[in-house]
C-alpha cells in the first residue's frame, strides 16, 4: 500500500470509526508526506534522574539532552506496573493487566487471547511493523520449569535437547510484528544474539545496543522511499542486571566517576555496598546515550526526521539503594518514574516540559490518533495527542499504579515486594498495601519521599479523596486487589492464559 492509498484508507477508517473502535481525531493536516513513522525506543530499567534533562549529574547524556531541547519532555512519565512484562502488555494493548492477564513476568501472550494489539492494528492499516531486542512477552524457561516441576536435572536435560525456548515463532505470538530481530530473554550483552524467523540463534560478537541501532538503521533505510510508513519498536536490555564490569560496554565504565553522588534517601551502607554496581549502571546508560545519538543523526541525515515521531522511554526504574532497596516493583518514585521524551520536528513544540500524567496504557490510543487509525473501544488509556501538539490534555487528575504479585515471576504473596495498589497525581503518591497499611507522599515538597503524610492531620483531605478515588479506579480495572497467590488460577501449567478479570479467554 503506497502512501496515497494509505491516506484514503485512513481517512475512510477515521470517518466510520471502524468495527473495533471509535474514530480518532483527524490529524492528517499534521502529516508532512503521509502518516507518520513511529520509532519507539524503550530501554530496560532506566530511571529518569540519571539523565541530564531530569537532573542527573553523575554522567553526561548530551544526546538525550539535545533530544529534550528538540521536543517534549514528560516529567510525569510513569510505569504504572513497574515490571517488564506488565509494562509491555500495557504498551501492546492499551489495557490494564487485569484485562489482559499480563500481571507478571514469564507469561505467554498472543493475539488469540488479546486480539487487539498495537502492531496488528498498524499492520492492518498499511504500516510495516518491526520489533528489535528484548521481547519478554513469552513464558520461555518458566514454561519448561512449571511443566517439569522442580527437577533441575530434567530441566537441564530438556533445555539441552530443546535450546530455543526463548524463540518466539512467527504468527499470533508476535502480536502483529512482521519484521523480527529479537529474543524473549537473555543477558548476553557483550555477545548479543537474537532470532529472526527460525529457531536459530544469530550471534553477533558485539554489544547488544550497538547491534540494535545497526538493525534499526537498516530497517529504516528500507523506508526512505516513503512508500509505506513504519512502526518500529527497539527494546535494549541494558541498563539491566547484571551490573558487572563484564556486562558493561567496552570503554564506558572508565567514563563514570569513582565517587558517585547519591540521593539523600540512600543509606550510607547501601551506597557503600552498591558502588560498583551503580557505576556499571551509569556506564550502560552513557553508552545508551551514544546509541540514541546515532539514531537521531541517521533520522536527520536520511531525511526521515520530519515525518517520524521518535519516542525514548523505559519500562520501569530501579531503586539502587533508595530506602535501602534494590530492583523494581515498588510504588516509590525510583521504581515507578520513567523518562519519556518525544520528538517530531515541525509538529511537536520544542524545548517543552509537560506535567501530564502518562502511562503505558496511553501510547496505543495516542499513536492511533496521530496515524489516523480508529482507536479500539477496548483500550483503557487516553489519547495524549493534544498534549503533544502543545495544547491541553485529557482532564485526568490521577492514574492507577499496581503490583499484583510478591515476585517477579511467581504467584507469591507478602515477602520483600508485597502487593500494593497506588494512585499518582501530578503532586501526590498514595499507596495502599495488601496488609491495609497506607502511605502518602507530597512529591513536590518531598521528591525523595522521605516523609510519610498518612498520619498528618493537615493532609487528611487529600488522603480521603485519594482513598475514594482508588476504590473507583480499581472498579474500572475490575481489580479486586487479590493476594498474588490468587492469580495462579488464571493460567494453565506452563503459563498459558485461560482467564482474566473479565472472564475466560480463548
């Protein structure tokens, strides 16, 4: 389908609203030479306050700084369920995890169970779709271990005979992505390997993020003619554990100072214990910044920039010693806050900072709106197109945050990362734990969340309002706030989804 034909089909679809949804606003007047390309880069475990536009000082990020000047920086970008697979599920469907069943890591998803997905929508409307990097929307090794139980020898023997358990085959499991250079999960950053359309690992001998940029450039180079728009998702695994020198890109650890600046909510013993790990984290991010610079230079030099929406973000943050904690899945800013920068030259205003609340649910309806594709009626997110264009956004004063299980990939309750639900407003964070305990933070006055206001009488009106609003949003999400153990019945052995909060699925 050439762009002229695409314009006709998009206009017709927007006029009718389509079968699955309602019409998106007609934004074709914004198009420079047809519907926009979308290049969406989301790194893993990247927290914003490491980056220059968000106040980071331990390293320089000149390319991300430049990107912020050339577009819009969102200061309330949020990973509403700060864990890899739930974020990806929300990104792909625009729906709450309770509506898709993607509550934790190592869960299978396909268009058989979640038929309305981002790439499938765009492919159906004439886009070339591609995915590069870490997929993490498959059960992978967990499918094997649950089937074989705790028999480590049996698991080892099985995986030796069947080594491609992180391969996602073409078809419904790829959710509409046609071009594929990806893997489900691994951490071989320095000798990066991936799959295409057959179960054969392709080893590169290079650092993962470098390869992904090469692949992205090659993909986009095939679209310089402008015959078909593209939707390309690039998902680097770094900066993700292991935070070791052996996992760092060569020559970058030396660019990180030996003595780091630490936030005041990091205990001294945590800073001492985590020093090298956090230096490695910064080294991976310094390298990521250089890779983003390569992508932006290619867009500018190839002539694709003026008709390409570039998004740089992350799936969640990393505690790295704040409150004495590490990892993700916590309701605190270091885990939930994510960077979000968008650039579309000549369309998105430059050097703007937006305070709009943005969650992974919102990308699908926003991209549909910008591309003239009807927004599916199933989505839970909102269209932020007006915000991107410099206008007022949807009237939304708070968003729902959640952690469903007390483990990254198991149906557990309690423990180190207990279940919680939360609300985030432009100013406050309200948390309710499964135990009934609560927390309230004023993020404007106390960005490091050092002072819990839940027992402060002056904060009672805010607390009462957010308590009531949490109940309302949980009802919208059909979320009964169950213990993590209760969700096991949503899946068959092997992590195949059989039901969600909305009932059985195919």
